[in-house]
C-alpha cells in the first residue's frame, strides 16, 4: 500500500514534456506512471534545439553526460540573406554561452533526446499502446478513460499529450489557430553537402514569404532543415500531407543555391501546417494540469517549443514538492508563474512570423540593419538566462519542503 501522503500521478503523453515531468518527479522521489498511445518509439525524426534555459534543467536531472555524447554544441546562430548568403546577424554561442548561462546550446535529433529521457526512468514507468479518450474529475480522483474500455484513477493527471490534447478538452473549449505557413522538414547526410558546416551552428536564411533553418546533428552524421513557406491556399483542416522534394525545392525558386542544394539533397521530406493557440485560459482543473504543447503550442520560430515544455516541467514539479502548497494552490501557482513567461515567448514567435518573411523593401532593410544588435548574445539574456526553478515565491505563496498533499 502506498503512503498516505504520496499522491498517485498519471501523465498522459510520453513526448518531451511528459517524460521531463516524469524524470523530474522520480528525481524528487514521487512515483508516477506515463500513458502513451504509440505502441513503439520511432528511432527517427527531425532535429531539435535545446537552448541553455532548457539544457540547465536537463543537466540538473543528471542527463549532462548523455546529452554531450548524443548531441553537438552550437558555436553560433547565423542569419543570412535569401538570395546571396550575405550574413545579416550572428549570435556567438560556444564556450561563451556556457560561461554566461551555465549550459550549452545543444543540437540533437529528437529521437536521441527522447531516448535519453526514457532511459532515465525505471522500467515499467511508461505504458505504451494505450489511448486516453477523456479524463473525468471527481472528488476522490481523476479517472482516465482508455479506448479499450479500461480506466485508471489518479490523484493528479498531467496532460502532456500535445496540441491535440484530450486532457485539454476537459478544461478549455478552443481550437488551434492556423498560422498561414507550412514547413517542409528533412534530413540530409552530411557528406552530401560537406561544404555547409565546418563546425556545428544554426543557419537561418530569411526571404520573402519564407525562411529556412538548418543545423548538423553530428552524432547521426545528418543535417536537419526546416523550410517554412507561406501557404495561403492550404486547407487548415489538414495537419500534414505527403511532401515531395521537388515541390520543396520549387517553393524556394530564386533563393541561393546553398538553400536549394540543401533541400534537394534530401531523399524525402515531410510537410506540416503550423498552428498555435492563445497562451491564456485555464491550464488546470481540480485534479488535471497541462504542460508543453497541450497548454501552449507555439510557432517554431523561436526554437522554444521543447524548451518551454522543459521549463513547465521544472516549475510544476518544484511547486508540487514544496511544503505548504496544497494541490489546488500548487496548480494555480504554476499557471500564475508560467503564463506570463510563455506568453512572452509566444509573442516573439508570432512577431518572427512577420519579420522573418518581409518582402524586399524598406521594412526588410530596417530589419537587416538592426540585426547585428538584435542578434547579439546579450539580447537573449531574457530567454536563455531564465531559470524556471527559481520561483518568485512572494507571488506563489509560502512554501516548505513536503510532498504534494492529496
């Protein structure tokens, strides 16, 4: 029988958000169980950028050595002009980033980060192939209902089930917002474009109606790219569609050969519509709470989706293990503390959805002229220097050092 003061926590979704919550809870001595609809985890997928605000948290979870083996550390983020590769701005990272923010800027394949988190959990923590259809809150617990007719009752359900979250449906009646953009994503063996990266860094090309991001995933000897293009004719009811390399190349007609050669070197591409939601509204009920894309899906133009999910996990678990906070107070404090932070990142992502894609002209020239200053590492202090575990407790209420009370 479990101890009276130890809550049963169920996490819906075994993505980056859910697994980071699970690892954080386990490190705090609080057991949990993760329910994932996929029957297996694919050893593939796109790249992902883990900036210092996310990397510091993962290091504190004991994952630094594994991350360093499975990723590369970015030396810079460089922004270029779409037609001719002219460098517009550069954010120096490398050792200076570690010295300033206490952690590196990692470039890693999503599957490798996922595997790192899975390996940090005890066997049996994750139940796969179980599809949660809805959650019902009751006075004595939250009941998870699964497609196979089974149920599980938990003291707290953490919805980490992404932009299509079924946990969210029990809290908020809203729909995702189509951005007007789609993205082609692909992976290219490094030896097909050996001239592109002499050392690990993130490259952006900005152009009219689109932009391209690329970086190497050294452990896999691959280069990731995301090619975003305005798609006014896209049906917003369609989330993804089969992509063709030739179509992706054609979408960037007139761009520098560097971009077109990179995209054309892929064997396959995927194409996805880009959605977000407003980062406001209810993120919790009596016994349910949302993290990551389930709470606040954002456009990928700040490369912060995974990092904000990791921050969510750190703040939520810190509040759950502090003394003096009942569950209701902990969940309200989580929403109060996280929403302003997420809203600011969300706002910047939407701004980039405009400024990255200016047509050539006066606005574009003003943007380009300002880039040496706006892309200086100091301009990212607010983002990379933020510590999600250092809570302003005068806003959240007094806390102490006991586990969450049921």
